[in-house]
């Protein structure tokens, strides 16, 4: 099966700090991969490299058969929820419409096929009733559901999620992450899901890419979240505790510490 | 009122200035669309800065006996491209504009004080002279407006996407830098046209106010630009028709109509909020 995304021998050094080295990753259609790591471990930088917004120090990234360029209309993108979003004064339906055809030349079509696709995407995200509201009037959870609709409206083959759950409460985290999982599964969309806490998506992920200490570890959650694996990754004694299907990583140090520590 | 307005020869006057009216209408459409982008990009101050450099260009052209339209375009495009290339963040853009603006104004005043020709030509660059636009002067304005309108129609949704939702737009393959420079180029050309009609000091009335007013009453990407165009045309054409009866400069009428529309929209938004609360 052809990979949606192939990362080949990728190394990224930013300000003389090595974020990751010789990273190899083949992402298959429909695969859900969580990218875990502390702040500054290079999670978001990896998404930026895939979007061509930063250059790798070494290595190549292919989207389909082609090397990645500056963004791509076949990639969907869900940004972090922020209190003051750039897109504050825009109607929800217009924001979703941007996701469908904003990258194309011409003026907006508010009717016909566009309107149908926008409605479908909003229906998937259970957000039809929000269509004529101001994006800024919505709650954090509602905003992220609309962001999911915006990201899937053009049927992308790859969905990049940049900490889409941060700033959401636990219940909203669950609703939004399950929505992303369901949509990805229904359309066989591959998902790269950046998060500092794996627990909200633990049941959904096929594989985990754990970034720490200038290195990484890839595998199923059971393969990666093991005391010996993470200890060798961090180069220090780390303990992984599983409790009620929640994972807590203890002793990863203050600099690279895992969100699970204090949740 | 009768001292100021005299509409007895109105029909004859309208015929006399039909070219100017057409220019005003076109400028209204252009202003409605460009102001929509200006508001979304939070670039109102940049408009002011570019207009002062456009004024400087036009003044230098007047002094050196070259085409004033050319001078206005050269000045505003230079300013627009400098601001667009150097400063794509609003904060940086504002401070850079604040630096460029007085310099442009100073150069313009210097050129005008050295100019020995008609005083009306001098004053016109600051406050506008739409009524004096003859057919020969109108032709380049028509062509330039047409070119900008075509560019706008082709690049409309990309420009808006990049302005409103830059992170997602970049991910979807929209080059933000290209859009930023394109926007400044469009703005530069629109300012160059406007300067010759409403003057450097009053450009904001056509390139900011229409969309600012529309934004008070709607957030829709369909109704916003549409209302903004209606407001722009109403201000430009309406202001001009009013000035015909008054035999006074056109700019104060355009600015007054434009301002009145803004106040009405502001009142509507305040009342709406009260009703909802």
C-alpha cells in the first residue's frame, strides 16, 4: 500500500539544538499517529516541516509521490484553539467555506456544490446550528468542532492536528478527538495528531511517535510506553505507570517532563 | 440652505461632469472592495502612509512637469512595496508607516512650494479635484481601475483566506508572502487613483470607511463586500452630486456622506446589541 506520507532520514537542528535525528516514518492511509513530546521537543516543527514552512537540516519528506512544497490543498490542518483567534470576526459557514475553496482563484461561491459540502462537513461535526454564528461567539469546544469541519470539508488524504485539544476541558477533549477519529476512519484519512498528553487519544492511536531528548521512539502505544523504552530515550530512569487505561510517565525530568505527571 | 445649495441647473451640470461621475462610481466600487481587504488586514494606517507618499510622487511630478498620474502611482507603489516587503506584521507595519508618512508629506510640501504653476493644481493633490477630470485624464484612471478590479476578482478568496485565517491558509498551500505583496500592490494602485480624486488627505474616506461601516452590520463574506461596495459608490457618486449644487469642492461632501453611513451602521449595531441583551 502506498504511503500517504514518507519521512526519510529526517534531521532537524534549530538554533544548534538537535530536535530529532534520522527520523523515518511511513504513514499509511487511514492511520492515526499521535506525536507526543514536551514543549520544545519539535512536535510542531515536524508539522511545519511537512507543510514546507521550515527546512529540514537533512533528509526528505514526501507527500504521496512528491516532495512536500509550501502547504498542500490535499492536506487538512487543525490549529490550536486560542482565546483570541485570528479568525474572530467571521461566520462559521464562511470559515468552513475557506477550508473548501479558499486556496483557489476567483470569488466565493456561496451556493451549489460549495454550500452542499459546507453543510455536510458541519453536519459531521454536529455544528449545523452554528453555521450563521460568529466564530468568536463559540465556546472553545465548539470552535474546535468547526475547525474539524473546516479541515475535512475538502476530503484531505492527510490531516495535521496541532494540539487541537489544548485549552479544552476533558469532556470537550473527548468529543473533539472522537470526532477527528471518526471522520478519519470514514474517509480513510491519515492523521498526525500533535499533543502533549496522549491520554485523550490513547484508545484511538495506531502508533505513537515519542519525541524527547533530541531523539525519538516509534511504535504502538504498548511498544513505546514502557519504562525501558522511555528510559533509554531520555537517558535516565523513567517509569511508565498505567492506571485505569491512563498513562503517566514519571521521572522524565523537569525539562522534558510529560504532561501526564501532573494531571 | 439656499445659500449653499442651488440645484436649478442641476441637469446641465450632471451632463457636464458625466465623465467625473463615472470615475467616481468606479472608484466607489474599487474602494468598497479594497477597503474590505484593508479592514481584514488591519491596514488602515498603511493606507494613510501610502497616500502621503503618493502625494509626494504627484507633487514631484507636477514640479518636474511630468504626468501627475504617473507620479502618484510611482510614489504609492514604492511605499506599498516597501511596507509589504519589510513589514508583514501589523505592529511593524504601523511603526514603519509612521516613519514613512511624515517624510512623504514633507517632500510633497517641498515640491509644491517650489512649484510656480496654478495654485489649484497644488491644492487639488491634497484635497481632490474630481470635477476637473477631463476625458484625457479619465482614460488612464479607467484602465487602471479596470486592471485592479480584474486582479481583485481573480485573487479575492485567496487574499481573504490569507488575511482572515493565515495559519490554515498557509497549510492549504496559499503563499502568505505572495498574498501580502499582492495586497500592498493593489492598495498602492487604488491609493494612486484615489489621491487624484479625493486628494491625499482624504483617501481613507474611500479606502477604509465603506468596509468599516459594513463590518458594523454584518460579518458575512457575501454581504460584507456587497454592502461595502454600495456604501463606497453612494459616498463617491452621492457626494459628487451634492457638490454640484453647492459649487464647493467635492471632497467634503464625499467624506460627509461616507461618515454619515458609518454613523448609521454604528447606531444599528448598538441598537441590535441592546435588543439582544
